[in-house]
């Protein structure tokens, strides 16, 4: 189970404050399972235009799954391209760039003195390029489900340098999520 530390309490407080403040600065809440930013992640989002939204996420991987606790902080930029209506539902197709930070000094290879020459030095700041799709009901516009698939910058860089060796489809991260609109 998740350890209940001060950071988690602070994140929960921010989320609850957003709900109690009638979401003046946020438009929706999201909960995500899997993906690049943790086994579970919670976030808040703001629609700036009909096509663009920005989201903040706090992700977590428990020790029982990752071998040790891993936390991430993420900013996701969503760009909606198409909307399809079918029956009582509609779907948005979108793409985006996720910039996230993995906490902990061991993820910063710039702090290590030995690494192979021409090695792509990994840092704690990562990028993820993703595609996604939402599914929403016309009857109840408060709830939405979504699916995302993405590739991080390490895989894309290694594929660019070694296209005969690396198959990027083997490294696609998948995520499922739920969103609640205020």
C-alpha cells in the first residue's frame, strides 16, 4: 500500500483545495494507471483554448513493483486535433509532450563519473511524446475516460542513432485514465 508521507498529504491537499475553491484555476482532475510517469498518477488540468490544455501530474511507483519507491512530477501539454461524435458519445484525438522529473539523485547520470564513451547520459528530466484518445458521454459531460501511448526521448534518440537495432514499438508506454470535469 502507499506510504502516507508529507509529500502525498501536500498533493492531496492541493487537489482538495482545487475542488473546494470551485476550480477557478483548474478545469478537471485526472487519475491515471500505468504509463511513463508511474503505476498511478493524479493530476489537475486547465483548458486554455479549445485545442490546448496543460496538466500537472504527481506519479508514484511503489517499492513492491519498482524495487524501490519512485516519484515523478510532470507537466503534460495536450493538443486536440479531431473530435468524433457517435451516438451518445464523442471522442477527442490528441497528441502531446510530457516533460517529467524523476526524483532521486541516482537518476542523474551527470553526477556519476564513469560511463561509456558516447553514452547517452540520462538525467532526471525526461521528455515523452504521446498520442491519446478520450471517450466522453453527451449525457454526462463530467466524466471521461482516456487512453495514451507514448515514447520517451531516450528511446527516440537511441532509435535515431541505431535504427537497425532498436524497434521503438517494443518500448511504447501505455496508460489508462479517468477524468472528472468541474
